[in-house]
């Protein structure tokens, strides 16, 4: 294969992919070092020191205060960073290199002053993403449990409801649970109720398992979301599901939310609420590639809970899905879509 530049060249004063060793003073590029070396940032992208000169920001949200059962997703961002060092620049499945298209950086983790206060934390996540959005940066996030997506929407959908491709075993549209409304079972009900998410431009893919209450599924269906239950997924096949997803979200602004429990636990056992009979890793990659050219405004991979998977494979799968999401967003926003028009940044 022809060698391609791993990085888009950056201005001299901008956030740079090139670093200077503090001992020998020599220049080096972390992504060209062996993949086991240097500090583990997401995808080995540079760690940003400011919000200037970044097009896509890779962000960790290390919290699992919103889980309703088994905790552990607070360890997701660190393990995904480590596993993501296995990612390279060129995506063979898509025949493109996101680093050729735009400036990508690890923005670090959301920091909390209320780390053990779910409501305060939710407000702080929203505040963090308002800064990211105001700087015109497209966020690609590693959670954390799924409760983090609601405050992300509070920031990026403030000017009007967005659409969503949601991959998950669960609809995450339940109401209050044990006195809390910000659980990881509730983000998309809250998002609809707050006018942040357009249910008619939302597709939920991979839904399955048992339920204590039909409240969540009923909310999804009654609000107009397209729910692709796992039996439907199996009957339709990936290509038909892609067509349906593209029909549902149309050309409006669309977010990709990928709960790793949407995958079969064979591929991703390290998650708090595994459900057997799920999507394969390859089907998920094909599904994500099928979103090429949509008006994508951000994405996340959530619910990677490394303590339940001592092999580390769930973190690798999560990192890979994060890379795929990064690639489809980079191409959609900074590449040359089929209509030849570069989509405009939704930054305020
Ligand atoms: Mn979920």
C-alpha cells in the first residue's frame, strides 16, 4: 500500500501532532512511535492544550453514577484510550484516513466538582460540552454510562432537536427510577421531553432482552421513534437496516450513540447490562460505515465496563467503534461527500 501522511499538517503555532522530548529535545510524533509507547491518548491523537485549532475532539466522561445495576463504566475512557493505541490512521473498510481530513485531538476527560452527585455531574457535563460546541468542535465521546448523552444533547442540540442513530440493547427511554430521573435508562426520554431529540428522526437498533416494565419501549414507539428490535435486525439484515436508518434521520443533524451492550456479549462482555443475542462486531462496523455522508454532528461509545472483561476485548471493541464513528464523522464533515458540498460546522 502506498504510504500516506498520517496527519493533516498543522499550523506552526497550532496544537501540533509533533512533540519535543523533554530529555533530548528531539522532535517526535506520537502516532509514528510504536503503538505500545508514549502516553495513551485516544487513537494516539495529540492531547490538546486548548480548544483552538481542533475540528474533532475525542473526550472521555469517566462516570457511572447513572447505572441502575452493575457499575464499572467509569473505567471506560482509560481502558478505551489504552486499547485505542491499536488503531491506525487508515481505515481499510472505508478507504480513508480521518487525519488527512481534519484536526483531531484528545481533549482529555470532563472534570467534575460533584463527582459523586449525579445531578450536579449531569449539569457539569452539559456545561463542558457547551464550551466544546461554542468552540466549533465536533465531540466524539467515550463514556461512561449512557446517562452522559442527555447533557451532551443539552449542549449540542440547544438550538433545535437533532436526529439520532442509536445502537443499544435497550431503548433508554424509561421514566424516573428509584427517585432519580438521570439514570442510564432515561437519557432519550429526557432528550425528547426537553425538545433536544426529534423522536421521528430517531432510530433505535438492536433492542432486545427482557423488561420489568414496558414503559420505555412504549415511550419510544408512542413518541414515533423507529425501533428495530433484534428480531427485526436479524430478519432485515444490515443493508436494509442501513437504508431504514438513512430514511429515518434524513439529511438533518444527526448524532450516533453507540451503547456497547447493543453488541452480543460474545464480543463485548464488559458492560453492566449484557443481553445475549445481539449484533456482531462486523455487523456494527458495516452499520456505521453505512452512515457515510449523513449530516453527523457527534457521537459516543458508552457502557464499556472493563472490570467485567479481564481479556480487555470489550475496550478494544469500544475503541474500534469509536474509531469508526470518528471516521464517518470526519468524512461527512471534512471530506468530499457525493454531492460535492462540504457540510457546514454546526458550531455556534
Ligand atoms: Mn444504553
